[in-house]
């Protein structure tokens, strides 16, 4: 097996006096597409922030690319769950995407022509080149999400962390975002961590699911993890998993 992209070794996460996750141990291989599921407050966003080095574990060891996480690592792209975008709504979409270059090693001095080429390339990759000059505020939810993905791609990351990119999207647009991220994974070989509350749009593309609940987590295939037995054990109470056609429903908990 190749060296893992991310590894957690007996990691405890404590925030505001609460134990969020206990003894978290897993590793992710290059090019894997992993869905992260779990109820509100389970620690999904916290997990991404630990990998980014924004938060530190209270015990245990985390490695990204064989090193301790550090903020500003260009090998990791990130689309956060919440954007403070009010101030940005009037900006051109291409300028919002361009923020993905600033703050990295090139800084604002990145030459204009190359900068434009690079931005155009990622805009094209997410299918939004024709929206480059539109103000961000004009865009639909799905288009904004594509712009955020374009921004995250600017540093050519080997690992893409996406925190609820499907929130507020209808099924068709959710499937388009999933298909786009799968294309990025296949074409670039990027490892993808994708937080979502609905597993169904991911069923065709993901290799593994990381399920977080009740301070514990389980990593494995959908068939291994999303079962009545495994989820009841994680939640510590009865949870029913129902399969209908090619969809999976988790009943008895709010996910
Ligand atoms: N900086 C912090 N200080 C104290 N508590 C925090 C901090 N960040 C997160 N928490 C708490 O940690 C828990 C996990 O939060 P997190 O945002 O990771 O959950 P989540 O699984 O992403 O939930 P959601 O599905 O609602 O986005 C929550 O109870 C939250 O209030
Ligand atoms: Mg969250």
C-alpha cells in the first residue's frame, strides 16, 4: 500500500470541555473518495479543521502527507461549510476564485497573464468559464459551489476537503457537484473528503464512508458501515438502515 495521505492515530478531540471524538484511528489512501457522514455536532467540520491544522487534537497523532498538519499547506484544497461572503457578493466571480492564489507563496505579485490563465483553467474545469465576469451575488447556489471548488483547485491540491457542498442544492444539482468532484478525482488523482448529510448522491462514486456519531467513528465501505448493526453500535441506540432500490435510508436518528 502507498503511504497514506492522512492518518489519525488514537486521536481525541475535546472542544469547549466536551469530548467530540475519542480514539479516532484511520488512514486514507491516495485517490480515495471518502464520504463523511454523521449527525449535527458529530465533529465532521472539526475533522477537516484538524487535517488543515486550524485545530489541534487533545491527544493522539495526526499526519497529512507524512507530516504534522500546518495551516496554508498548498497540497490541501478546502471548501468551508460557511462562507462569510456578504462582502464579496458584488465582486466578479473570477476575482473570488482568484483568492485561491493569494495567500499562497506567490502572493499578490503573481504575474497577471499567468494568473488569468490559471484562473481560466480552473473555471473551465468546473464548467463556469462563461460566468467568470458575473458578480458572485448573481450566481445560483450550485454555481457558487462550483466557484468555491475552482478556488480550491488553484493550488493543484492532492487532497480536497469539502464541507457540505450539497447543502441547499436540489437532487439534480447535487448530483452534478458529485459528478464534478469525481471527475476531478479521476483526472487529477486527488483524494477527496466530502462531508454530506445525504449519502445517496455519493453512492455511485465513493470508495469509503467515514461515519461519525456519539464520539466514535467507523471507516469502511458502505456495505460495512451503513448497516443496522454498525450504526446502532456507533450511536449507542437502535438505528435502522433500509435499502430500497439503489438508495439507502438511515432511520431513527437525525443525520
Ligand atoms: N472552537 C470551538 N470551541 C468549542 N466548541 C466547538 C468549537 N468548534 C466546534 N465546537 C463544538 O464541537 C462540536 C462539533 O462541531 P462540528 O462543527 O465539527 O460538527 P459537525 O459534525 O460539522 O456538525 P454540522 O453537521 O452541524 O455541521 C459541536 O458541538 C460544536 O459546538
Ligand atoms: Mg459541519
